[in-house]
C-alpha cells in the first residue's frame, strides 16, 4: 500500500556472480519442506550484484544509504526473536542520497569464514544469508537470500573399530563389533554380532540410528531424540555360537555431520542403538556413539585448509573410542 506514499518505492534483488554454475543443495526448512539453495564451503568468496529497481521511474528515491550484509546466525526456538550472530559482515554500496533511475551495485565478501554447517532441527536453526537494505526514514526496503554451507572433514586412515561385550548374568552374553567409529554420510556400517550365551528367548533384534539434539545451557537445556533408521538384524531365536552380520547403508537416511557444542548453543550427536526384544516383549538395548562427517565429492585444493581445520574440531575424539566394555545390558522394560 502506498496510500500516503509510505509503500515500497523500489524493489531489491540479489544475484550471485556464479549463479549459473554453482551447485545447489537440498536443505530442510523449518516447516519440514525441502528447498534447494546455492551451496558454499568455508573460505569461499561470496560475490554478486544487488539490483535496485524503481517502481515509479519518474520519481526519485531518497535514502540514508544502501548496504549488503553476510550473516551467519543461530536461532533457538524457545528464545524466538533473539538471534545469535556468529558471522556479521557489512558492505556499504551507496552513501545517503537519492536514486533517480534503477541501478546495480557489485559486492564481494572475500574468503568468508563459515565455520559451521547449515542446520534446521527440532529446537534450533543455523542459517547463512545475504541481506540487502535500502535505509529510509520511515520504512527500510530489504531483501534476503539464504545459502547453504556444508563443512567437509578429513580423518586419518586409522579409524579404530568398536568392540563391546554386553550381557545379563547367566542369561545372555553377546559380543558386537562395528568396523569403524567414524563414518562419512554415504558410508556403510559393517559389523558382526556373536552370541556366546543365550538363555532367554529372543524373537527380534534391530539396530537403530538415533539423532540426539541438545540445545541451550544451564536450566534451559533441551534434549530431543529422533530415531532416524530402524534396521532389522534378526527375526527369530539365535543359538549359542551363532554370528550375525550387519550392513547398514547410511546414504538413504536424512543425517548431518556430528556437531559438538556449536557456538556454545547446541550439539547434534548420533548413536547406534542395539535393541533386543524377547518373547515377553521386554526390550534390552545398548547404545554406542559414532561420529558422522561429510566427505566432499571432489576435494578441491582450495578446500584442503578448511578440511584440515574441520578435522581438528574432532581432535581428542579419536582416542579411546576402541575399547571392550563389559556391561550389563540396560534392562529397560516398556
């Protein structure tokens, strides 16, 4: 509405310089839908043009300045409206004055640090976007454009396996082994389960992939568990000495890299949950955390530095992840 002349007198548009060639990636929006956005990595330059189109070519547009911002922010859903910005860059495109005809302004944010992966969860959202603004006395004209950031990681070839023994005294004793403790998002989890002692009537066994999202700090900590996958290992009663193989393909599931203490606001961790169900519908389970990471399709030379940084973020988690544990199966009964 421009009944009193307060309506928008111009339209803004943002176009990336490499829009025709840049890869796009699917990303889940807050309402659960999937949209495609331009894909960027840490350290890449973000450049393009901001177009200002006057709605009335015969009328001048007075303004207090034109700018574009590159913003990375985290929004916690329980604290709506309070955005936590971890990246905030500004380029002034025009000083205060007036525009008499439609114009285009170039911008470039060189080698922008994008330390975290874009993420939309149940209680938190991490997004990157460009925002162009024409500052005016009464009503600013703004335009936003979201992008998606993926973090690439590298890990040394040494990737220790996970071996565990679990049991209920005099009733059940099993060993299970997963081939690695760290998996990339299109990897295959390979493992085996050995039955050393079986004195309860097991009728079903499965492995679940559980995503645990933790948000907030102190009294405002929220945990959300989401079962990403259920993979049936066995249907029927096993016997002593039996060995059951596991092959679980991760590529078909909606998973993200493991995220730990992102900007001291949230974490996303993944667990393999071994579940046994007996004939009386009692459930026994054992959880083991695994690290998920994103491997680039083509690792470019320009990516090597940021990939090295990304791998260092998990430094300290590579030790002590291969161990044999003697533990009583958590006798959770539902």
